[in-house]
C-alpha cells in the first residue's frame, strides 16, 4: 500500500503515477456517458450524398449537445449513439463556422449532461482528459497536458479566410472522429471541444469561456451568430520591459498573419504588429478582442493601437459581418 502523500516530501514516481491514473479514471467514468458518436449526412453542390462522423457532448438536461461546426457542415439531421448503447436521432439547431461550434438537439432521451467549465482557468502543463470516438471507436479516452494556450487556427472558407481564436493546444492523442468530443480538466469539467489534429502530439480544442458561452447561447436561441470580422491571426506576446513600464500592460497580441482583403488588411494592419488595445481597451489575449466582435460592432469604427517599428500607431478598422460565403 502506498504511503499517504504530504506536503513535506516529493511523491515517488509510483505515487504520482497512481494519482494520475485515479484522476483519468474518475474523469473518464463521469464524462464518457455524456459523449456521443455522431453520424450525419448532407449533399454537396452537385447533389452527391456525403457521410460524416464525429463526436458530441450533452451539455443540458433537455437534450442539447455541443460539437464542431465542421462535423455537421451542410447537415440538418443526424444520429447520436451513446456508450450505453442507446441511440437517438437529432437535429442541427445552429452552427458558427468562425468558432467551429455547433449545437444539436436530440429527439429522444440523453444521458445526464456534462458540466461546462472555464478554459480561462487553465494553465500550461495542466492535466487534461479527452473523450471522443476516434476512428469509430466509441468512448475512447486519452490524457495529456495543456501544451499551449491562446493559439489561433486559420481555416479557409469559400470566399474568405476564417480565423478561430484562443485555441487550446494539447498533446492528448486526437484522431479523425475525435472532433466534437470533450476536453476536460481534472475535475471532469468540459473546458474545450476537440476540433483538429495538427500533427503528431499536437491536438487543438475550442475553449469553453465567456466568449464561446455567448456563442452557444446565440445558437440555442437564434440558430446563428452574427459576428463582426477583422481577419487577424494573432498570439499573446509579452511586452518588452520598457513598453510594459510605459503602458502598464504586460501582454499584447502579436499579429502572425492578416487575411488578404479582410477589414484588418484594408485598415493597414500588418504581420508583426503588436496590438495593445482595441476599442480603447487593452487586449492581452484573443478572447479580449473577440468580446468586441459581435453584432453590435459590425460596420462601426473600431480603433486599434499597435506598436510597429518601435512606434505606437493608431489604426481605425471597420469590422464587417462574417458571412457563410
């Protein structure tokens, strides 16, 4: 029997491994029943039938599920199968491609919902657990750590590039079919929705935070989200000491890319710019910028202050409405 842990000594490798296993086992037992395997079908522009698969997690007691927008793209209905063997048809309530989130409604009964957490509380190196249905293998559980926070994930729409902001990077193994599955913290709270495999040991998840909760709420009530669009790819960056002392701000957003023809491009924002504020409010992560980019920002001037070549520059952007085109 392992000796009890205390704060006066470093746990042995066996004790640490045992604690790790207990956490993963507990989270898996609590979360797996609420994660469904999805099957959806749609037709492309030529009328050809397309089949899709992924995962989804029940997040309300009345049968609403959360998944990725790309999993249900073009579909209106589908089927959800749970780990206990039950199945139910479902309807797509709404999808938001910019956040890659979609809300579904089961027509039949569902297991008790998972608890949504807050990705704002995550720290790099923190243990996380992913539950999904990779490669059609229902109820698969993997574990790892938060590798990085605040990533941006550029995607490509039919007419304009889209940028998914504030993405969680993890080394938990994700595979095709994991998309739409749950990423949970050690307490079993869903802090992200798995969205992509970017390489070996590199998985990405959409965070559950203040901004995405607003998106989910809009999808529940209206079936869509009116979004203001800038077209920036950015990542949090510590400010140089002198600039931090001057502004009282420790972190800004480094522009990694600007989508050609997007409002940010038309306003003159450039790759390498260091964004300090938007709408006269400091920005230190993608979420602080995203909070400004909902329907009330469309078509209205949005001042952005950046540092470029050592000088502060004020740029006036006019966000457009993100369209599905």
